[in-house]
């Protein structure tokens, strides 16, 4: 009498005999390693392979759809601005006149003559300073409103890059057109850049951009009308953010990019090109003041 052959064992758990098998690959698998499928049951290895081979859903900008809808970069930027404001308020011992007697504020506010003297940190640092709580609240509210829609569409890294490029664009314009001895501060240049970016996004997805265009027009009119507002910084940020986002959303199509990877590279090249123009403009302003 011939002995019965041993029962097959699960490929992932060799100590578990099983009479079941994956209907896709045919390998024996225990009940723990199988999942119901439209036809039969598939093992977890086959399901994992399917997930790797399935292209991820992407936004109109080519960014993978984030697993979490929370706009982490937007919140991080808001926190950074609020924390820096709190530091200046503590140093000055005033919530309203936080710029008064604050060494932090004095070292970071954008003064073209001081940048030309080698204090380059002011070009970036000034974008995180604010003249009092109302200035801070207006900018952070605008950042929160726009960032929640723009960050998921562009993807976190490119969204942050556009923000920083717009910030530098605002600083570059201030360096060129601002009185060399005057001071400027605020995230307004970066926020204006995001206004331009979301307008480009609305056009790309074929939605009506009129509300954003009206909002931008109103803000530019206010910048013209009220004294003490850096119009050049606002316009510089607006132009830089708009051009960078045009490069991300439209340039790959205009250049007939043949793959998602090529489109991704073109978008980053556009952002880098705008950043380079910002830096060249800042360098030219420094050279003229030297």
C-alpha cells in the first residue's frame, strides 16, 4: 500500500498544510494569505504585485495624488510664520509693535543696502516677518485659503518650490525698485505668487478664473493706494509664482513631452529657471548698490 503524498504547505508559511491555492499563480496558500477576488481568490503576493504595476492616480500637474488630504506644507509655512512672529513679539515685548526693539526683526528685514553689504539672509528671512498681528493674520488667512487647493494639485515639493520662488521674486523686485535704505517684510510676495499660481491652475483645468483675477486686481489697487506697502514686492512675487506655475502646468504640453517623467523634469526646469532669474536680479541690484 503506497503512502499518501504529504499535503502541500503554504508558500509563505511552510509549517501550515493547506488544500487551498491562489487562482492566479497556482501556488498553495493558507486562508490567511488569500483574499477574495472577482474570480476565485488571490494570494497577497499577487495583490501586492498588482499594486506595484498599477499606475498611481496623478493630478493635472502630474503629481501623485496624496494619500492624505492634509496640506502639510501649507500648515508648516503658517506655523513657521506664526512662530517667528511670536519670537519678535517676545523680544519687543509687544504684540502690535513686534518690530520695535526686536533683534530678530532687525537682522531679517529686507534693507537693500544691508543685503549689498553681505547680509544675504534678509532676502529669504524677510518673507517670514510681519508688521504686527493684522499683517500676519491677512497673509496667513490668504495662504490657508489658497494653499489647501494648490498644494494637492502641484504636489508638496513643487508647491513649496513655487512658494519660495515667489518669495525670492518679491525680494528681487524690492531690491531693484525699493529705496535702498528702507525696510520691507512680509509673506505678501509669496502669497501673491500663490494667487498667480492658482489662477494658472484654474485656467489649466478650464474653470473660470475671474474671481481670482478680480481679487488680484483689488489687492494691486490697495497696494497702489495705501502708503507703506511694497507694491514692487507684491508684483515681483506675483510674476515669479505665475511664471513658475505656467512652466509646471503648460510648458510640458507646449514642448510635447513624451512621458510623465519628461513632463516632471520640464516642470522642475521651469521652476529652477525662474529661481535663477530671481537670483540674477538680486545680484544685479547688489552690484548696482556696491
